[in-house]
C-alpha cells in the first residue's frame, strides 16, 4: 500500500497542475514548490478517520488506519464513490473481500490489472515512450503495487511459470525495479532450474546482491554443477560478510536470537538479517534443497 511520500507527491503534482500558468521559469517552479511545502507542512497530520475525511485519498488513508474490517470497507466504499478509478482502494477492497479465497483473489487481481492497464493508456497516463519508467510516473505506482501483489500471490499458490512471466514484464515496465521483482525472478528461475535464462539475466546485473547470487548458487547446486555453485556461494559471501554467521546459526539452531532483534518492517542490508529475510520470503526454493546449507557451510569453512 502507498506510503506518506506517495500522497505528498500526488498532492504536489495536483498543486503544480493547478498553478501551471504561473510557471515561466525554473525560479517560478521552485517558488511554487516552496509554497506547496509550507502549506503542506502546516496541515494537521492527525491520522484520517471516516469522520475527518473529505477526499478519496482521505477515505483510503482512513481505511488503512481502520481497526476493523467493517470500518475499512465502509471507508473504501466512500473513497470509490468519490473516485471510482482509485486503484489503491480497488486493490484493498479485493484484499478484504477475498482474503480467505486466494484463487478467486488471483482472478480478480488479473481482471483489475487488465482494466487499469486499459484505463492508463486511454487516459494518456502512459504511452509506449514510458515503458521502463513506470515507477517514475506517479499515476502508475498503484498499478505496479497491484502487479507486485499479483506476483506474490502467484508464488504463494505455486504458479511459478506464470510468476516468471510476470517478473519479466514488471522489469520491462519498470527497469529501475523499485519493488524488487528481480529477486523473485531469480529465486523462481532457480526453483524451475532455468539455467540459461538465469545466466542471461545475471549478465545484465551491474552489481552483485546476495538475493541474486544466492539463488544462482542454489540453481547450480540443484543441477549438480558444484564448481559453479561454489563460485556463486563465494560471491554471496563477498557481498554479505554475515553469510558464515548465518550458516552457523542454522547449524546451531540459534537463528531465533537474531529474529528477536529484527524490526517489524525492513532489514539491515548486507547483514544476517537480509539472509534471514531471503530464507523466509523464498522458502519455496530453499525447502527443495534440504542439504544446501550444510554443503555451503562445509565449503566456506
């Protein structure tokens, strides 16, 4: 779901559009941006509720803050009355309505994605020239968030070939990959043992990341190429110096002590926390190789 920054950007764009006729120079633009921030910072930042909401965005925020499902749905209904095309509200409505029916939710996600893709093009929000920059265009961020949740649900339901297709399309639409589709892509390719596709993708990567090199190590391990598996394991160790600590904690059954120290949201990059998150988020891969961690420990030891 969108964060505070998304709302600031949306309101800033609306403010600048309203004052477009006043912009004749860079100085004019900077002056207007300054005026907007002064006005925005002076607002009451109390979290929105149904009673204090006025706009569709307000009601959507209130839905996110709601303590009960019924209250959230009430807020979403009002948001969609004010803006029937509010993608985030439509997205959240599906989540609440079909929370216990994942297969149905998957179908509804796909229907909404197709509807939103058509709307974005018909309303001129995006065109062919925008392919690759979907996260930079504010109006397509809700669409990409929906696409990402669709991807995660595909993985939860074990539809991995479809998930690989979605990853490729997300990377095509958003080459900067702000939502981390590349990580899911590599773990899915490793699970499916698509070596050539995984190698081709790694050639496009500028910098090693443990969430790219680790699944490559697993992939080579799965197909029995132990030399290449060692190469990528050592590349993982080079980019994340806590790899040995992580493997030792698995062997000694002491991962719990690190889990207890982790924050509820986010993790520290290049640390044992990142490796724990990878193991948990992509367990569908690591559960297929029960001997991998013992082998990796023996190699690095």
